[in-house]
C-alpha cells in the first residue's frame, strides 16, 4: 500500500524493548510506546505470528513491516511498531477531539463513520444524514459492503485507524476523495504523512505513561479503562480549523 510505504519511509529505526499482543490492544515499545487495536483471525483458524519469542530482538522498522501482512494479528503488531516510532509534535496539535470536529464540520451535512464509536449516536441530531458502517453491524449500522454506495455521498467521513490493519484504508480514502476526512482511534498514526493521502485530520493517542498503559492492556482493559495516555489531534495545515476557545 502506498500510504504504508510513505509512513514507513518517513521513520527512523530504533531498538525494540517490548512487544505486548494483548486481548484488545497491542503495544510495541521502541523509541516511544505505540498502540494499536488487536485483530484476530476468525476462530478456530488462528494463524501463527512469525518469529514469536524473538520479536523483541528485531528492529522497530522490521516489526513495522508486519503492518503489510494479511495475518491481521501480525498487522496489529506492525501498526503498533509504526506508532512507536512516531515522535508526535504536540506543537502542531490542537485540543479539539475527533467528535467535536466531526460535529462542527458535519452540522447539517451527510456524515459517514467507518467503525462504531461510542459517540456516533450523538451525531444523529447534528447531521443531515448519518451512516455508520461496520464489519460487525449492530442496530442501525450498515455492513462493510455499503462503502461503495455511501462514501461518495458523504460530505464528512470518519475512518477508524484499524483500516490500516485490515488493509481497507486506501479503498476508503479513494471513495472519500470529495469528503472532509478524519482518521480516528488509537491505531491512527499521528503523522503528517497521512495528509498526503487525502486525510484532513488525524485523531489518535499519545502515551504519557507507557508503563501504566501496558499494565492496563495486559489486564484486559477496554479503551476507556486505559490509564497513561491522552488524546491528540493533528490538522492538515492547509485547513483553517482551530480550537474555537
């Protein structure tokens, strides 16, 4: 994928200190602590991760190459490795979160969200039309196959960063070329490289206390239970969006 090529080529290597592939979240500690959602192969046909037991002896860039794998657990490790190598420049970040940006940009417009986030129901009273598209639909969600029809109709699109893991990110961005695109979630690389591929806002996380993060994910934490991180949002400098405060 070209977007992965661009991301990986923008990074400088580091020694891997730890790899944690936990039930909900995967973390790689190299220069920084990087987080990604943990994806699994459908039970009972789990595929083995290459070189298990010696991943910490690879370089972080070697692990980043796992992001290209069609084994989604390997791809989860690869995205965590990529995120561990990104030095987030908070001077170029704003204090506004993804929901607020989507609500403001999408007020009275058509909004499509890829991935079912806890706050999506709040957008229904804001948007002219709201579509939520999910691999595992619930309630009013639409199935993943709906992207071909829906995304070209959307003025504002929110895409989960896990689209990197299941390798749908380039297709989704291609279908959203006329839309304002926000990439959301802990798997999202907080890198300006994404702006070169049609993303307008990247909204993810930065680990402020990596040891706290790792303790929580090893004990089975869902996102809201993870301590030691904070939300960060970076906006394409071509856009005049700023925190309204």
